[in-house]
C-alpha cells in the first residue's frame, strides 16, 4: 500500500488514504491559484506603474465609493492629470481611466463589475466575447434597422401619453413638483416590454412583478459594487441582498422563458411564412420574434438560452440608459429656458411627430444633455464622465451647437461616447435615441419644464441618477 513520508512535518511514514491524497491535491491547487493571482497582481502593478495615480480615499477601499463629491473629484482629475490616470477598486483591482479621445487608446471593460451582471443578463452581446459575440452581432444588427424600428414610434407615443396622463392627474391634485426620473423609468420599461415581448403589463398604472424585479436587479448590482466584501459570490449569496438578487433573477428568467415558449408554439402552428405575412400587415415585428427567426450563415438558430440572454440584455440594460438620458436632458432644459423654447418651436413646426428625425435642434439638445449622463459600469462611466467634462475636448455644459458641422470637423469622433465606440458600441443606440426624441418632443408640446428650488445631487451607478429623485416642476401648456 502506498505510503507518504511526512517527516518534514515531524511525522513518520503514514498510509496514503484517498482522502489524504485528495486533501493534499486540493491544498496544492489552492496554493497555486493564490500564487498565480499574486503574480498577476504584481505584473499588473508594474505595467500600470507608468500611469499617474491620485491619492486613495481609503487604503483598503482604494478609490471605491463614488458620490456627487466623487464626480467633482473626477473633474479635478481631468484638470490635474489631463488624459489618463489609474483608479484602485479595493486593494488589488486596478482600472485605467482615459479622459481624452486618444485614437490609439483601447479601454477594456471592467470585468469585475460585469461579472455581477452575468447571472441576470447571461452571455448576451454585452458580456460575450470572441466568435460567439461576432456571430450574434452579425445576426442581430438587422434587428435595429430603421424599417423595423419605425413602427415602434406608435408604442413610444402611447407609453409617453400614459405618463403624461399621470402627470396631469398629479398636477391637478396640487403636485406640481414631480420625481420625473421614476416616472420616466416606468415609461421606458413599459415601452421596452411592448417592443421586446409584445406584452402590455400596464406597469405605469399598476404594480408588475417582472418590472419590480428589473428595477431591483439594477439597484442590487450597483449596491454590491460599492461593498468590497460582497465581491465574493459565495459570500454574497448568503446575504439578504444576495437572496433577493437570486429571486429576482429567477423571476425575470421565468417570464422570458415563458414568453419564448409561447412564441415558439405560435410559429409551428402558423408557419414562418404566414407569420411574417401577418407581421407585414401589422407593420410591427417584435424583438422576440426577430430573435426566434434569425439564423446564422449555416442556418442555425439561436438557442432558448441565447434568446433569453439577448432579450434580458436589451430590457435590463436599455431602460436605465434611456431613462437617465431623458431625465437629465429635461433637467438641463429646465435650466436653459432659451433652448427649451427653441426646441418647442421646432417640434411645433413638424407636420407629424413621426418626423422627429427632422428636428436637428432637438437632436443636438438631446445629445448635448447626454454629456451629463453616465453609462455602462461605474468605472467605464468615470471615463465617459471625465471625457465629456474635459474642456480640452469640448465645451462643458448644455451647448447644443457643439454638434454643428463647423464645430465637429476637427474633433475626434471619440469625444462623445454615451453608447461606447468601436466595434462593440451599443447596437440599440438608434432605438434608444428614437424613443428619447419622441418622448422629449411630446413632453415639450404638453409641459413647460422648470427647475425645482432644491438642486439634485448626482448619484453615479450603472447610469447617473439623483439622490432622492430628480425633482422638476411641470406646468401644462
């Protein structure tokens, strides 16, 4: 029988039981993993040592924990360091922040943050890589063609009108100052659920478990990013937040899986050709139908798991981006009444609201207002926020004329990156901008937006929120 000589531990020869061998193997594997991580940390520190690093807020937390003061701190970094600096997330994780649209710069994703999204989003376009990402990107690009998005304008109209009816009711009861961020979030979730799943949950008028789960997931992921000890999956699952996170994930996945199965039963009974003909008559092809029907070059369709991942990515990632962008644009228009009046005159000049693409000032104001918004992860958002507030790149503040041809000819195309840039830019940006334009135009037609006496405190998460809500005064026209 095999014996082990453990004299170096002060023991004599012992019989090597399977359990002892297994313990030694697992201990050796753990040691190898720890040493590998230590070497990786050392190597990264050496490689990133050439970049300047601001003083840490805390030796253990590094630069973790960003609030309004944190955003002001980022603007200070832009003035101090100019183009780039390093940022510590905890004692070991380093993120490089680029504040200038350097053409040769490639900013990688903050994979620590994105790993928190993996259980709810799956391996969709946002988180996948390599051949899978390339294949899915090629398959899904036609999904956001103008001809498919155009019929969604009616859905945007209907959802925005429901929100406005709520505003009118609240104002009639004496509530002239409203938290527009919450209302706009529910409006975008309402329209997204209709466009993606062809499902009307009436979430703007009554509670919806699915919509509540979407909102809870976004809040829990942002909260986890600020708590270093909860970065470990095993520990996080044991906490109250972790339990709620898993429960919300199951609810979202169950809803999406149920919708996929329902649509799958419809297609075989109706036939693909008949189904497409019926959709051509109604002029609306929903996102879930496109996912079910799309095929790669070899004729292979997406699996149910892939469809769920892409639908969840579009739903969870899309509503926050649209709601934040539109909310802060309204806030900036409330601060600059001259631009609000200019936009209103332009919108009133349109024959039909379907032609919002023909409103250049509205589009410029929308883009300029989005300079204040933060997208993607908190670390990626710091890059966006820093670049968009870098006076060496573009004027800071609401300045719509920054997008005039004479002002953009010498500016880098990477100076404005609310939807990222390069081959992995956001496929849904045309959808998002279309919805924001329709909602903004309708809002300006029906309401005068005014500032509240209390200034909002920016609260950076996946996107830029406001502590306690974004309060604006609305006066019906």
